C-alpha cells in the first residue's frame, strides 16, 4: 500500500508494507522476539500515522514531542494521555510545560483498531517511531520493543517539575538530561527535533523583549516580533509560530538575514525532520532560549556537536534514531500498572 503525503506535510511517498520496514526499525518484543500479532499492530499503527500526517502536517511533530513528554516524567507509561486519574487531580495534560500537546485523537483511533491487549504506552512509542521515519523521509529508523504497561498516576505538578522549560540555561538543561542518564551529546541530538513543529508565543516571548532576551539575531528578532504581532488578537492571545525559520515564507527569511546555504528551503521540504535546526541555531535564529543555550557551553563541546550535525546529516540521523530508541525504553515508574481500555482514563 502506498500513501502520498501532501506537499504541505513532507511531500514523499511512504510504502506501508511490512516488507518495506524489514531492517528499517521493525518493532521487536521486549525479549527480542517478534510475531505476526506484533507485526500486525505495527502495520496498523504505521498506516494510521501516515494517513493522519497526510491530512494534517502538524501531527508528525506532535507525536515525536508526545513521546518525550510522556517518557520524561514517569517513564514510558502513557500517563500523558490521561484526562483523569483515580485521585481526581490535575493530570500531565494540564502542565504548563505541556502547552500545545497534540496527537491524542490519533492515539485514540489507533487504540480502537489494535484493541485492548495493546497498551497505550506502546502505541505512543510506535507512533513516534513511525512519525520520525516519515518526517525524515526514511532517514531516521530504529527498533523499539513492545510489552509496556500503562501507568495510573498522572500529575501536572510532576510534569512541570521534570520537563525542561524553554527558559532553561545550559547548566540546567545538562543537569536535567543527566538525571535521566542522557549525555550532553544526546541533549544536542534530541534538540534537533525542533526542526519541525510549532511553538506558542508564551514559550518564546522572552526572546522578543530586549530587556530579557538572551542573544538573538537582531534581524530575526525584529522579523519575528512583527510576524507575531500580526497574528496576536484578543481571540488568539497566544499564537503559534513555526519552530524552524526554514519553514517560514521567503520574505520572512530574507528579512531575518537567514543564510540557507546547505538547506533545502523548497515548499516540499517544509516540515521535514532533518539537520536544518543546526543551521538555524548556529546563525542565532531559533525561537527558544533553551535552543540558543546550546551555544553557551563553556567547554565548547555542544557547539562542536552542532557544527558536526550541521555539516553531516547522516551522523545526526543515526544518533537521533539511537536517542529516540533510548528515550522509548525509559522504564515506567510506580507500583500499579494496567493495559487501559481507554487511553484517556484508568480502568
């Protein structure tokens, strides 16, 4: 089966047969085995993800982000999907650091197709893996295991305490990743996911205020301020902006002084998960302070990594896949687990 993705998404053809995925990140069981049932689940997830991305070019980036925001808090347990828990408190969806999370409806649709025997946590992992593969035009591929259980604890407080906000400095970012046993290089690698997706104004407002802004290209700051002001209304007080300057219109890129050397800026390349993030960051044309902070490593190692990934896309694709696989295997924390019948509520 072949599904054509629209030009607004990534403009590629995606073959959905399982044969296509042999050697390209076919999921395996936690014990290293595989089986027809799990192949069928993986095939279903892939088809649903591809169809959703064909209809909405924001879905792929949302799924990649959803994985990080699930696994980073209590491990990969699907807790970010919950609307309510037995204690009735605010769930992770209500966290400040989870503003703009999307993809929940797609996870629900997939759950309805694969049945009650497949955990919601596994669906999130599979969907993110497939989204990364499609977004990168097949350049990011990695294996994932299955057999996760769903957690029953979900707390907005816990999410905000653990997820790194966009205002973190480099020391805070490095410590945050080290707490999850991720290296500084893996921090730089995973930050490359900001090549796709959108950000709310509230997440980068500090970059527009000269009194609070960390160093930012003046031309980019002025163009960004003008662009955001044109979209901010009483009805839409917190508009979104493209994460990647590559995906902005030519007039915006020109006004920002963006050097597109080595970057595909064609319409077909918009929304592609590639190494263009590093081109933008090394020009100081990124939205988040936390992105700019990668340039603020006093040892210079993070800067060297960024230059390497800018100049060698193949290296970044490989390391990003490895980091996503590692992220997908963060063990769930807690003592009570289940396989939910409905991903939004405990059984």
